[in-house]
């Protein structure tokens, strides 16, 4: 089996628009490949540098625990990436036996993950190089080939995904914890680096959330995993499209009417459950059309829907929405934990259990059996702060998203009101200005995120039909 970094992939070309205007091929290479690669390469350098300098500042101020934790959170995603990569047996060149190819492959993986900053820069250099070549290509075919190479799947992309959560979440919580308890004792340079670190971590997390918030629905339309999965790459229509535990149903003249009635009942039930939400019926619109071979009764067809990727304006708006949303969420949780450290554990535990329960319910039993339990734990922890449609497709999109944001906004608002009215009158409370700033900043970020979320929803693209599937065939 070919290694992921040597796999000759042919990913779909991203051709987005800007404010509804479609880009030509050269503009597409510039705006959707070259500029994003340069921007995120610069962001990664600044992010890495700010956290590294921050660890050094903690060391200078003789706080070895804070310095060690800051460094550990920088390495946490690459550790997770290495463990999950080498534990995936299908990724090994010869997983049936121990060979020299396996030894070489493992040695390369160890070096890549050990020196992950160099590995990362190599990936960005590859993206930038092929994007420039695509922009300069003389023909359309050459340009598309260069852009495919620029976006070809690489195992480093899995590290980027984990970095968006395993690095950013604990790092932000740690620095907020230090600031709230020691702001008067810290040097101004340390405070400045903490603020810079949190800003870059929030930006990284917001960008990752934008990329994966509707990933599964977009994958139906051709969007692929950015890292190589031998059994998933270019697999746009997966088992989730089949009827649960049954697959394709074949009918005859004798049982056709019964199956047609069952399909109609299922269609009516889905419409009632989703309250007319067309987006929630992602792959379950049934209709009957006349059969064109030799029999005179129709066959049942299911249309397959997918969600197109947002254009550049939509991504920028979504990024601003998530940045403000995440900032308000982190401030609300950290401040409440400062005053009520025991209560915050019960609150977050209840939130985690509720989100995982809805995940299990929405996934249905036959998908749960095929999914590792660790995935639900990982996603449940992510759902403490944001929501992504990853590894599974939401069947009740409007209900899930409206319910999630209502829950989070309510939690944030209640947490802020509790500590504001119960503790701000304490005469012994130090750094009063700091907590007042947090309170008003939380409210402002909540308003900005809600406003941009509404604008995004009003301007977002709707799902489109990308195919159809015969679920009741009369040829057998």
C-alpha cells in the first residue's frame, strides 16, 4: 500500500466564488490556493512562535509548571496524530507481516512527528509551490493538475485537524486560568504574549471549525478528507445513504404496493419530524418514476443531496462568527470556574452527556456499532465549545444546530449572571476591572456572533441534488 504522502491522488478542484461572482482559473488558483496557503503558513509561524515565547516567559518568571504545560499542549496534537497513525493498520505498507518497508515507514513517521515544525513548513511550501505553478501554467489542464497536487491528501493534515482542538482548547483555558489568578503578579511582556497566544489559538480553532462545521454534508458533493484514508478517499456516497441495516430493497409485482406504501409512510414521517426543514432531509427524498425496461410499474428513487462549500465571503463571515462565539464561550467558562470550580465540573459534565446522547440518537444503532467509542468522546469534548459535522451526517440539522446554540448561549448567559450578581459586590475581590471587562466582553461577543450567524444563515447556499439512488428496483 502506498504511503499517504506518496499517494497519487486526484482531489476535486475547488472553484469557489467571491460575493457570487465566479472566479476564472487563474483567479481561482490565486484566491483559493496561493493566498490561503501563504496566510495560514504565516499564521502557523506566528502561532508557534507566540506559544514558544510564552513558555519561555513562564520559565523566566520561575513558573516551570506553566512553562511545561504550555509546551506540552503544543506537542499534544502531534502525539495524538502519531498514535492514531501508527495504530491504523491499513496505513502500514505491509500490515500482514513485519518487513523492511514497515521499518522504513515507521522510522519516517517518527522523524516527521518528532520534527513536526519542519514537516509543517514542508507541507506549506509544497502548497505554495504548486499554487504558484498553477497560476503560471500555460494551459487549463496543466493548471488543474498543479492545483490537484497542491491539495493532494497528506498525513500532516490530520495533525492540523487535531491541532485545531487538542492544542487550542487546553492552551486557551490554561492562559485564562493564569491571567485571572495572577494578572497583578505577571510581567507586562508575559501578559502581552498570553494575549497574543490566545488570539492565535482562537483564530486557529475558529478556522478549523469553519472547515469542518458541515464537512459530512459537503463531502457528499465531492469534498474529501485532506488526509489520506485508503478506504474513504473519494468515497462521496457512503453507507449512510443506504437504508439502515437493509441496503437496497428489491421488489416484485407482488410486494411492490406494500413497499411503495412503506416508502410513502417513511417520507411523511421524515417531513413531520423535520418540520419542513429541507436541509435536514439530506438523502431521504423519495419519489416514484415509471420503469423503462420491460415491466409497466414504477421504481422507487431516492435523491441524494449535498451542501456546497461556502464562497470566500461566506468563510470569512463564518470565521468571524466562530471567533466571537468561541471567545465568549471561553470567557464565560473560565470566569465561572474561577468563582465556582466545583459547579463548573457538573455543568460541563451535563453538557457533555447531553451532546453525546444526541449524537448517539442521531447516529442510529447501525452506525454506532461501526464507530469507535473514542470518537464520540473526542467529539463530545469538542461540543463543549463548538459543533462540527464530522464522521457522521446530521439527520435533523435545524433541530441540532438551533438546540446547540440555544443551549450554549443560555449556559453562557446564566453563568455570567450568577457570578456577576453573587460575587462582584465582594469587598475582598481583587482585579475588579478585569472581571467587569470580561463580563461586558462576553456580552459583546455573544451579540456579534449571533448577529453574524443570522447574516450567514440568510446568505448561505442551500443543498443541491448531486445524484439519485434506486432503492426499489423491479429488474430482479
